[in-house]
C-alpha cells in the first residue's frame, strides 16, 4: 500500500521544543490503549489511541505536567490505561501476587527436597544387607 492511504495512521505533531517531544513520546509509551490488548498508545492504530495521542499533545502544549496528564487519563479510563498501575486497595493483588506465588513455590520446593532427603535414609536389616551384598557379588 502506498500513497496517502498508507500514511493516514501516522500522527505528525509539532512541538516547540525537543524536550516537549521527548515528554510526549515518554507519555504515550506509558499509557495503554483502552481498546487494544497489551498495546501502548504509541503502538496502537485504534481510533481511541489516535484520539488519546491528540489529547496528550494538546495537554503538553497547554503546559500540563506529566503527573497531571497521567492523573487525567487515570480518572477518565481507570487503572487499565496505566502500564504501571498505582498501588492501592484495588491493585494490591496485582502487585503482591507475583511475590506470593514465588514464596509458595519456594516453600513447595523446600518441602519436596526435605521429603526426598528423608526417603533416602532407608536402613536395611542385617539379613537383607547380606543378601544384597551377595547379589552384587554375583553380578560382578
């Protein structure tokens, strides 16, 4: 595909300084597209992503800080829009679950190792030991 249709999804925003452009790209990398699964605003071609990129551009030009822009997006779209959701009462499981799963897995491994160590120390009676020695001598 070539021509104007191929370039239709490309956003060309003008910034008065390089710093503002860098801020813009940092912000659209941090924000998730509300329509797409696991895609940030920078990588999404969805219409909502285009609208949000335009909104971020407008807010930057108005002089809003990164925190204000992220707060606005969070209020409007919820925790889902942030790639790094805040730690609060509704997201604590998201943040703590990996550590809890690791601890449970580690405890399970420790229990398995200890059980196997206990199984290795099987003592043989004297007649069984003599029979085993005899079988080993016969095979050699």
